[in-house]
C-alpha cells in the first residue's frame, strides 16, 4: 500500500514538471539558432558548475552545427573547475583581446545561460546592452528582469544543463562525450550530487544518457570533490570555527572576509559550497553566508532545507535564485548587512512555524 501511495505522488510530481516544460517553445529556439552564424555565450559572474557546464555543452552543440561560437564571461574560470575546459574555450573579460573585440562586433546572437538578472552579468551587461544581436535566455531560475531577450526558461528544471539536453534534442544533436561530460557537471553541481529535493526520476534518466555517452561519474566526483587546495581546507576550518547559531538552532550564519581569504591563502572561488555545508548541523533549517567582495560590498548566500523560500528572501535585497538556494549583493556595512539578513530570515522562519 505504501509503495502505491509513493508511486502516485511521484507520478503526480512528474506530471506537474512535464506541464511546466511545455512553456518553452523549442521550435522558436531552433529557429533562432538556425538563423545565426556567430554566437556569443555568456553567463553570470563567479561562474559555477552549472553555469560553465551549460556554456561548454552549448558551445560543443553549436560547433557541431557549424556555428562560430565563443564563450565570454565577466570572470575567468575558478581554479576548482579548470578541469572542465582543457581546450581553454572560456574567456574572462580580463583576457579580452583586440581580436576578440573585433569578433564581438560581428555577433548576431547572444545566448545568456543560467541567469536572467542584469546585476549577475557583471560588466558583460554593458556588452549585451550595446549589441544589436538577437538575444535569448536559457535558464532555470525564478528571478528575471527585462534583458531585451527572448525567454526559454523552466524554473522546474534541476539545472540549466538539463535545458541544454532538451535543446540538443530539439536541434537533432547527439550527446557525444564532450557535451555529456559538461552537462553531467552541470547537473551534479545544482543537485548536490543528486541529494537535493529538485531531483526526480527524469533526472536519473537524463544522467543515464550521459553515462551511455561515456561519462564516468567516479572520475567526475574526484575532479570536483577530491582536488581541494590546502587554502580551501584552511578557509573552511576558519569559517566554521566562527559559525553562529540563531533562532534556536534553525539558522546557521557564517562570514568570510577578505582577511580570511588572505590568511587562508584561498581565493573567492574556493568558497563554493560552504553555505550548504552549514545545513549539516542537526536541526538547522536555513544557512546564511556573508562574504566580503573586493569592492567592499557583501555577497549573501541563502540555503534552506525546509519550506523557507530563499528566492523571496534574496528578493528583499534585489537578488534571487531558487526556493532552496539564492543570493544577493548588498552595499552596506558588515554589521548592517548581517542584521538585515538575519531579520529577514527570522521573519520567514516565524511565518513558516506558525
């Protein structure tokens, strides 16, 4: 009896997900690709696994279609994800050359992946605004702004990489190893290696296709999780030594200041995942990581494992993301940033616990 109930609930969940997928007009997406010759791929600042995996997979798809495609982001690859790009296809703005600038002037399609918010694009935002190219967004986040683009968004998708798989199917492109490898990294990055609540049966069916294309999960795991620098280990230790608990242990809060990075000999990309680690504390429901940025502002990273909507909390600070993972950047003092963020989370917890 229990298995029947579980099966029905699971099936209803999948039907709901499939209904949301119908919102994307893949016919129009294919038309935009076919009409293009030179395509610029870009994504959010401080690129993560989903962002870079999606970009690289789409790059390989476009290359198979004979398109002249390049990837340009605000930031260069973080050291932890260099293994994703052995051919150095991802360029950061600090690496921009005169040849690349000339190439950009002839772009006829800009594809923005894994974000739909101007502030997350960094200095790429001005390049996008100035370009006369057709623009489209391929994303799975709930937050969005008017980017002057056509939208291909499914907030029910586990990762943007999942949408890249559907794009490949719509374009009639077979998932070869290069595409599959990049998409696998995208999916595991945004599902916590299949541990998050966004995982469903179809997630694993997609992953099975990637494994059939030659991806070896154990090797990817080692590349991502077993290549830590001593600086990151020191940073994690330093961060967790000062974790604070609020709301009777439901809220975990930590900070990473520029001084902490310097003392640990770590870089900002090595903070990835620390906010989620705090949810390993028993009875914790929400985590808040406050990270100081080079310009003196602070990045807020919210994570939850209950009904707390991180996207709504981040929205109070002009940020966004997903229900269980979101972020924002604020330009206040550290103490004021911490006070306002904790108050916002406390209010959300109180409303949920009523």
